[in-house]
């Protein structure tokens, strides 16, 4: 019998390892919360070593980091990260803002559990598992304890371990179920009802803090929860018989239920605790040969996977039948491959408009099964809003700020059409709208009519001396057609119409205002496998774009512009190296307008120069950035991830392409601290290599 206890529950694995080493067979398992997860995995036929490898894997730890892991997001959802920094979206429903039911999506955890329990996925009676199993949950509506002994194994494990507020409740048979630890953290009675003679009870839960450590609101709140859970556990302990064995791993009060970093330590303490009661366990031991046969019997059910003979869409998911059938139909008449199912589920979930995408298997024959798939729309939406902030101050009187909001009217069609509105106020006001209309068999192709109005300041410098400052106003509209290439790349092309004017704000009155009108073709290829946009540790991003103005379209000139941006990140431990290069060129000989100039200067764009203090018709810059995660245990500073970094930058602008030379490149750099806050990345640093030594306070996207 395995108790709840969050991350502390890794000790259960150590106890199971010690029991196997002592040849003690387990005839039935009852578990609560993390005890239900470890117990369910063991009951499915996994060994303690296999469970340990799963719980200690980067994929398991990453499943609790965010609502939707970036690796699962569609390319469209990834592009939102470039402008909108606040990761948590707010739902819009009936004119009111709504928060998600959980801070963390359970999708990644569910997919991982589905993958490792696939061999027993068609077993719906938990008494027919290699080891009979029960999971204890709580009905969040009535407060009653609910014991699950049949149904879907993964759903039962998830329901029992669903911490309210962290994960959304799990609905089973019309009841909303959450963590069983709220009502029965030590389910002695449940285990006794399974007909076993001797209980081995493992209690990893909730010691009480001393008075000295009750020094903050979080600690006091945690103490309150511990008191409530312990009261029920103490009552259950009172039901133990003299023949029962109690195992209490020596986990301390500082071994947090939320700290996944204690896994190795907890497993070791679990082994030690079970070894400490070896004499009590000895009468339960069997011979080595008998135990080998017991293990072989447990693992036999995991040999071979059924063949999928049909795919059907759940009754509550018929709106998305076309998407679901198209994605899963290729799996029919093939042996079940958990990785293929994981890919199909991840592709759909990454679109961003689903709270969950899941599947269940039902046996139709001895070695065949029907696959039932479901997709549940975001309960807090489907419409939502995301926010972005940008602030840059060089402490020399130059400051820029912007606040942005994106409103998404989502799930307009069964293929996920969206109508998006962007609003931005501040130094660079902006209003934009686009209609994303997917089509095609897997909704990978899309049409996107769009329009935008934008104002921005464009400073001009000559030989480092300020000459003028223009206010550039641009209005454009157009139509894109494109295709997502998996969830890591996109190709699009289109036609745009642009009009606008540049108005002199500061500078020589003799300088004239100008107007422009352009019609252009464009094409863009984008690639993104970064694990994070704020402070990437792994992956790459690439954007290649060409724009061509043509008189045949009604433009004032023929002109071509090409730009490229490539970034790669690699990490070892706390250390990360980022290589980042950018390039742009105008092919038109008369591209002298303000709108045709590429600016450089500012943080990570020649950090020794003031922002946008040089500009030209061509530019190139390369950056090498080193980041080291700092803070106790690498957990960050002020409860947010923190980094110390330096950059080395080389680049320049040129008015003629034949003048581009490496010897003309300016060599500069920066030293900074970075913080990955809920509002977005914040940097405090200084640049070097220019005439002055600018200081920076920067909130917003850099990479």
C-alpha cells in the first residue's frame, strides 16, 4: 500500500527495489496520489528500475514545467512567443476573462503514461492486471472518497494524482476527481478489502514543521495541509495489525513534495527504510526460483502489442471528427506503436485549441483492438488573450516602451480557423488583424488575409552624430498562403500592398518628408526547434525572407530585399552557448528611403552603441552569447530562473554592397544578468566597445 506525497513518493520505488531484492512478492497494490502512479506502473508489469528511469527522465520532469511543452506546440503557436511574452493565456468566454482550471497541462504526463502502459491498455478490470490494483481519488464536488478498480488505468492514475489548482480535475462517469490524498492519503482499509493477509504500508507523507520554520505564509499554508492529511493518515495507521509492516522513509520536512530534484535521494531513503525492516519482511519472502517465476508471470503480459483494427471518434469529440480520423487513420491494420500514437496526439494537441487530446484501446479480439480518440476543447476559452511588454532604458534619457495584447477568436471551424487582433500602445503603436484559415487533409495548408497599421521612430546618424529623427507611418494589407511543415517549420508566400509616409520629427528643417506606395511579392521560410524563446538552451531557429517590389503590381519602383536570421543554442549543465547571426541587403540601387534602412545599435545589436544609432542599406552581425544559470541549486533568484551572461558581437551597416568587409566590422559586447520573469525576460547590463559605456534595463524579447 503506497501513500501520497508528491515528489517524496519516489521513495516508493526504493521500497519496491528492496522488496524485490528480498524476494518478497506483491499480491495487490492500493495507492493514493503519487502512490497510485508508482503502484499503477508496477501493477502494469514495469520493474522498479524501469519506473526509476521514467521518473528520473528529463521528459518526465519537463512534463511539469508549463501548460504546453514547446516541443508539442504547432508552429503557429510558437510564433506567438516572439511578441507576446506572458506565457499564461487568459480565456475569454461570454465577455469575461477566465483562467485555466490548472496551472500545468496534464497532456505531457498523460502521453508519457500511455506510452509506458501500452501493453496493458486493453485491460479495463484492474484485477486482471499483472498485480490487482486500486487507485484512491477525491470527488471534488462532494468531498467523498472514490476508489477506482476498473476503467482506464492511465486515467485512474492521473485522477488520483491530480493536485487541485495545479492540474485540471479528471472527469470519470460524470464525477470530477482530484488527488485522493485530500481524503485518504494512507488507504489501509482499501488495501485490506483487496483480500490480502499482510499489509506492507509505505508512508512518505507530510511531516510537520517546527515553530522556527513557520516563518512565511507558504510554510504556514503547507503546515495546515500537512495537519489535515496527517490526521487521516494517523487514523488509518491505527487500523494496522501486528502482522502488518509499516515502512517510513526518513524524508525530512525540507524534502518538498514539489521538488523533482529529490528523486535520487528519495529512492535511496526508500531502500534504506525497507532494509531496516528486513526481519519483519523475511517471513514473506519466497525462494529465488519461485520469485523468478513470479517476475516472469508479471512481465509476460507486456510481450506483444495488439493490432489496431479500427479508429473511432468519441461521442463528445464529433466536431473534430475530420481532424482526428485523418491523423489516426494511417495507424489502422498495423501493430500498435506507442511512439506513433504519441506523435499523432502531440501534433493535434500542439494546435493550442484543445485542453486534451487522448485515446483509449478496447480489445476486439485476442490480439486486436479498437482505438477510440477524443479531443476536448479548452474549457476556459476557446477565445483567449495574451499580453506582451517591452521596455528599454539606457539611463541616458533614451527610453522606449510598448504594451501589447493579442485577442484570438479561436476554433471558428472544425479545422481550427482563427481571427486574430493585435493592439499595441507606447513608442511603437500598432493595430493588426489576420484571419488564419487552414485547409487540406491535415489542415496544414492555410490562407491568411491580413492588415496592419504601425507607427515607429527612425533615428538617423552620420559618423556617430545624430542628424534627424523620423516618424514612420505604415499601412499594409495582403494575402498569404502557406504550409506548416510538421510543427517545427513553415513556408509561406504572398502579395502585400504598403502605403505610408516618413515625417521629420527632429533635425534639419531642410530635410523633407516623404511618402511611398509599394506592391510586393514575398516568400518566407521559418524553422524553430528552440526549447524556449526567452532563454533557449537547446535547438535552432532560422528565418529566410525575400521581398520584391514590382512596378507591374503598381509599385513606385522595382526593388528586392533579402534578410536572414539564424540562432543555435547548446547547453552543458548550467552553461549555455548561443550563436546568433543576422543579415539583410537591399538590391535596389535607389533604396535610400528611411523605410529601406537597416538599423543597428542597442543591447545584443552592437551593445556598445546607443539603440538604432547606425543604419544602412546592408547590414550583418554575428553574436556569441554565453549564459550561466545562477542561484542556489540552479533554481534561480527571487524564485525565477536567473542567468549571468556575456556577449561578443561583430557587425556593421554599409551603404554599398561592394564596401562590405570583415575589417570594417565593429567589435563590441556586453555583460548582463537576465531573469526569466512571468512578464517576460528582464536584462540588466552594460555594453562595451563603443565610444561610451551604455547601461541597459531591458524587458522583452532579445533572441
